[in-house]
C-alpha cells in the first residue's frame, strides 16, 4: 500500500464515523483506533477468504489411503 499526502482531519474522521452510522453516544465509549479498526473491517467485508478444508476435502485430494 502506498502512502498518501491526504491529511487526516477532524472533519474527515467525523465523515467516516457517519459512514459507519456511529452516534455521538456510541463514540463516547470508543477510541479513534476502534473507529479505524471498524473501517478496516468494513473494507474487508468485500474480500473473499479461503475456507478451511474438511476431512472430506482432504480425502478427495489425497485419497483415503
């Protein structure tokens, strides 16, 4: 990931909070780090992750031996 020159401002932070639907009450109990973690997780929602192999997957790949 490349760094940008876009400065993080209070207005930008509040915009991101609004995008997440966070109320003032919700923000009272959160740190900025928690909000940024939520933004990252929201971005990860569109990613496709591999699934864990089941025993049947292993048998079909290697055979039952």
